[in-house]
């Protein structure tokens, strides 16, 4: 149980955050990307290490979150699967996370 699957939006999230961080500190941006990847791998090995999220919308049930080590304001949102984890998004903690995740859900159901 080590498989880590990333939704396409995750790559966009990582690039957006890394670009934002790089505006002030290019080295920190590189550290962020490395720390995110390391956290993804840890989640693949220990899916239960993240905290269970409690959103009001029932379709968001089962989503867990884990802060990126060294970048505690950035959270990985994921689902445990039979073979590992599915990374849904990487989001800055100051945003309306439930609204973002719900919007993603609605977009995916519309396709």
C-alpha cells in the first residue's frame, strides 16, 4: 500500500504555490516542492497519519488533510484508497477550503 495518485489539479496547485513562494525566495520554493513530495510519499505509506476533515457537505466525507512539513500553512487534501492515497488538492490554509473542494466535486461530476 504505497501508491500515490495525484489528480491533475494537484500539479497546478503545486506550481502556483511554488511560483508564489519563489517571488520572495527561490530556495524556499524548491524546499516546498521537495517537502510536498516527501509528504505525499509518507501518506502513501501511512494514509491514516492525516487528520480527518469534517465538512458540512456529505459528498466531501472521507477527505483527510495533512500539513506539509516546514510549510504548516499549506495542506494536502486526500482520500485513502485500497492501494494507497489519492491526492485531491494542495491548498493554502487561509482559503475557503470546503468551498474549493466542493467546487472541484461539482466540476468533476459535470464532466
